């Protein structure tokens, strides 16, 4: 998705792609060597480590439900967005009978995150819901949804 986004914004845009996993981080760094508009950033469990106000928009796909420190990450995401910026979170409802990933808060009730929990956490951080898309392309194993949030204008 990083490469597709980099091509979409063109040479005048910039894509920050962050990762916690060392192998995935190395893969992104190799990819960034071929695209001058990709900036690779190592994230942590509590911060996306992006510069304050650097982003017009941020998206994540099937990532949020793995956060072990969602309040800290949510605050970090909010700081990284410009006033009026958007955050799109594509995630999945917990799969019946699945277990919560290690270290993740128990309010997830399985592998995934209930949409109301996602919305409540991000509202608490200072985001406003702009739109909810429950018809996101899914399959027999994943019930995906997308919620778009907006950072209030300063």
C-alpha cells in the first residue's frame, strides 16, 4: 500500500510509512530507495514517531486491533495530523472464538476490534467521526469496516 500511495501523491507529495517489526521495516527501507517521496519511520508501542502536524491524512489497515497502548498511539496520531486532517482506520470485527493478541487490551473481545470500541477510543483522544463504512470489502474470515475520523481545526 505504501508504493501505491507514493505513486498516487506523486513527486510533490510525501508518504510516511512506519513500522514496528524489524523485518517489515527493512522491507520498507528497501522500497523507499526506489521512491524519493517515501519516508520510512520506526514506530514504537506507544508512538507512531511522525513529526507533529506532518500529515494531511493517515490510514491504517488491519493494524489498530494490535495496539498494546492504544491511548498513547491515538494521542501520537492526533499530534501527527494537521488541523482538519483525516484518519481512516480499516479494521475487522473480532472473529468468533478467536483470542486477543498478547498485550492487547481485553476490551477487544477477540482478534479484531469491535467498531464501537474503536470509535470510543479515538473520540476520547480528540477525533470526531466523519463517516462509517460497514460495507467494506470482506471475505468469509474477515468482517471489515472503515471509520474515517477528523482532527478538529485548531
